[in-house]
C-alpha cells in the first residue's frame, strides 16, 4: 500500500515557524512498517505495534531536523 504523510505547522521551541513548517513525504506501507519513498528531503521510517496494528511509532530524519512521532488508532 502507498500513501502520504505530512507534518504540519512545525515550530521552534520559541514558537517561530520552522523552515516552511510543512514537510511531506510519499510512503510505502508493508506488513509491519512504513518508509518514505519520496517527497521532501530526509527520511521517514516507522513500525506498527499491537495485535491489530493499532499503534505506530517512527522517526523523521533530515540534516536540519530529527523528530519522533507516534499515534494510536481509535
């Protein structure tokens, strides 16, 4: 499966906008993982967790940003 992920309205700790604030990536999704296949600079990698893949966690790595994300399906 293929899709897209966008990180929107990113800010520095002081509240100022980070870069363009909205890096976005095309992703491919496998059985237990996701990874970027295009889009803005850098990479996105993640893994699904739980018996029914109800959770996801991962990272975004760029030369100017390293961040982590997580989500739970409701």
